[in-house]
C-alpha cells in the first residue's frame, strides 16, 4: 500500500513538471494553393495544390495544422523567410504572416489567404479591407508594405500552453513573381520650345525592388522608341529623382514637328522572367501594364533640325541632361515592343487642352474683360441720342 501511495504521489509531482516542458507534437504547412485556380474558397484536396518551390503571384491560400503534446495549444504562427535583400526592412529573417490562438485545442487546423503583392497588415485607415491579423508587434513583421519578388519559405511555429518550447514545421519554399504596379505620371508632358525638349515626370512606384522604368515614345513618321531609366541611379541616363516625389527626364533630339505620344512602364526582377530581361542590368524581369498615354506637340524649327540633331535622333538616343538615354528596343522582347507600339498607335488621343494652353487662353480672356471694364469706367455711360 505504501508503495502504491508513493507511486501516486510521484506521478502528481511529475505531471506538472512534464506540462512545463511539454511542446506540440507537430506543426505543418499542409498545402498551398493559388486562390484563382480553386473551384471555391476554401480550397480543398480536389483542387490543384502547388509543388514546393513553385512560382506564384497574387493570392495564395495556405493550409496549416498543429497537434498538441499534453497541455493544449496556446498559439500558432505562420511566418515567411524573407529574401536577404529585404531582411533589414523586416528587422529579422522571418516575418509574421498570421497568428492564431490555439484555445487549448489538442488538434488544430486553419487556412490563410495571403495576397502576396503586399505584406499582411492590421485593419486601419490605410488598410480597411485587411483580414483579421493576429501578428504581435514584437516579432519581425511588416504593416502592409509591398513585398519584393524573390524566394520565400513558409513555416508554422506552434506553442503549447505555458510558454513551453516551440515546435517548427518543415519549410515550404515558394517564389514570388508579382507584376509591378502601373506607374503614374506626376504631371502632363511639358514642352520647352527652346531646344525643343519635352519634360517627363512620373511618380516612383512603392515596390522596393523596382529595377528600372521605360518610357516609350511614338512620333510622326517614326516607330516606337523605348528608353530605360534606372530606378536607383537615374542620373546615369541624364535624369533625376526629386526626393520621393517624382522622377524627371528631358527628352530631346526631335527632328520633326508634330504630336509625340508617351507611355510608361516599370520593371522589377522576377524569378520567372515572364517579360524578358531588364535592359540596364540584364537580369530576368517582369513588366507592368502601361499607364495613361500622354501627348506633347513639338515644333521643330529648321535651325533645330540640324544634321547633328538628326544624327542623334537616328541613333535612337535623345539627349537628356548631361547624358544620353539608353535606347532599349533590342533588349525588349519583340512581342512587348510590338504591343507598346500598337498601344501608342491605337489608343484614343487625349482630347483635353494642355494646361499651359488653357491657362494662356484664360489669361487673354480675363485681360480682355478687365480692359473693357476699365474703358467703361473711364468713358462713362454712352451718350443717348435724341429721338
């Protein structure tokens, strides 16, 4: 009897100690799906799950699970191993994607839909449509910033109740290849008659991995010419970046008068290289959609259209600032170049009057009205003729 009682007492002492050091049996990334390929949400085993190392873009649905040891699950966190070039921004190697409470469950599973173009964020004024986000502020994380393209690895970490040791899952590697956002013009093209030249301004994209911008020009009697500008070192192409407000380039080398049409695209690295290669770096890149088409009317005088200017234009490298823009028709896939030219050729032309012309006309009208009013005051009312 004494031995039996001693055994029971020992078990009562050992059990709490075991709970202190208990850890979940397992944690797992069970499956990852491209949301747009699933018949419904959530995706099921009947849908096509991605293979490890797949190239993805847009929304993915991540299915995870965890199984407790003794005490029940306390919390479960889904993390992504961040590409090396973005770890300083994340302030760590792994960034939190989502976190759940386990509520002492012994067996637990969930899924999370991640729009991989941006990192998850808590609901706020800036992110009103964000899903419920449980990531704490302590571990490395982002707040809705655009993600960069590259290699990631998803993993699940689970803890049992009592802040016990964690259990990590096997990592699930993926490669992000999201298209850049369409770049936006900061202002309409401004024509400077002395030259002539056209000033182009556009807003920097928010993605941190934009490699270069291309502006495409289609002029009278010429095919489309495409020019590359480095996102990080625009001065190498004679352009500049005004803080984080806009880029500015001065397009010169015109030999014919007429309307010139401009389109703008952004390029970023891509593990898939769906749109070919960046022109300045030669790395595999993916291209954005083209933004709004802008127009500028250029008047070239006989003096401007000198043999020197004509030779510069025929080389496809109009001078901007102190260095020539780099012409890139040969570096752009023929299908993309043809698409750019077709877009510029067929897109509806802008029917609005350029602001400089409209402002000039308004000033003339206002000046005329003021002159008439002044004349009326000076001369007084017109004399009446006798009947």
